[in-house]
C-alpha cells in the first residue's frame, strides 16, 4: 500500500476525500478515523469483503457510538 488513490478504502475516504461506499458510510469512516488511530482502523473490517451497505452503515454507526462512549468515559471530548 502506497497511500495513493485506489490503494485502500480508508485512505480513499479519509485522505483523498473520494466517494467509496455511500455518503453516510464514508462520513462514518471519517468520524471513526477521528476517534481511533489509523493503524487500528485496518482491523475493524475486512475492507475488501464488506457486508451489504445497510449492514455496513449499521456496523459503522455502532463502532462510532462505542468509540465516542469510550472516549467520554475516559474524559475526552468527542466530535
């Protein structure tokens, strides 16, 4: 992976601002990127074999909400 467009969905969404999954899913990925170190994002999903879009969005929302909750409980402000 070299970080160029098309290299990885996370890079495409967060670094290159390219549309990848859906506007909602892409925004959720960006929000998670603000809450989790990038190296940990790689392990959240098999980014090349994802569930159907509605399920992906649900899973991303759940992960974002979990990370926000953990951050608040740890005394951090969240976006």
